[in-house]
């Protein structure tokens, strides 16, 4: 398995996801969205895996203005805005190759093992 966890250090769900994989001795790579963020290809791959970009957006994100703006943009504009403003993503985004989940979903991760 090639697990990547995208999130922030302060997110409780991201910490829970890291703990889930540590307890099972599954190695993972943690990417801090505040420091690095997802590349365009990674974001596109994750959006395809979870069923669209809208499933990645956190309606309760701190940047409420951006979240409100996203509903009025076209699909291409929305993708670019989310790529520039990754703090509107739900956390954690856990990726295993072509598969991905949004949020803390240990039931799905069990099927990856």
C-alpha cells in the first residue's frame, strides 16, 4: 500500500487517521496542506476517486467567503479556486493509489489492507 494523508497538524480527524495507520503498522506519508498542498494531478485524481470536487469541499471551512463563492463558479473555475485555496478541503484526504477517501473513514480503509 502507498498511503498518503493530506491534512493539517491541528486537525483532529487527521490525527485520528494517522493513529489508525500507525496502530496497524502501515507506513504512510503525511502532507501538510498548509505547507505543501496537493498538486493539480493529485487533486484531480482524488476528486475523481471520491465522486467529484464538491465532495472534497468542507461547507464549514474557516474561509467561508471562498466556500460561498465556489457555488457560483463553473467547474474549471471551481477547480482552480480550490487548487489555490486548499484550506476549504475536508480533512483528512487519504489516498491509496487510485483510491481515496475524505474524512475519517476506517471502514473503507480496512478494505485496502
